[in-house]
């Protein structure tokens, strides 16, 4: 009798878990919020950095400097 109640409890838990995960999967993503360009963090890793997992502080400063130089090419110089 005890084994049967354990199996029933396990079956109900499994059914509930499957139902909850299906509900979560069908819910659309909530992308509301504040979006800014206040950081240079890209959404995708650049191809030339694909093998690099971590930057040293010196590499990060160099990347930021070169990125900023390229970014400024898109705007006229300040007067």
C-alpha cells in the first residue's frame, strides 16, 4: 500500500512539473524596460574574440580605447 501511494505522489509531481514547464515555455518574453547605449558591452561576442574568455585589465582598456576611436569616426568633430 505504501509503495502505491509513493508512486501516485511521484506521478502527480511529474505531471505538475511538466505542466508548469509547458506554461513557462509558452509565455512570451518581457522585454519592457529602460534601454540605453550607456555601455559598450555587445550583445554578441565579436568573431575576433571568440576564443577569449576573459580580458586582463590592460586588454580591456585597449579594447575600450580602440572601440571608442572607431565609434567616434561616425560623428563629426566637435567645434
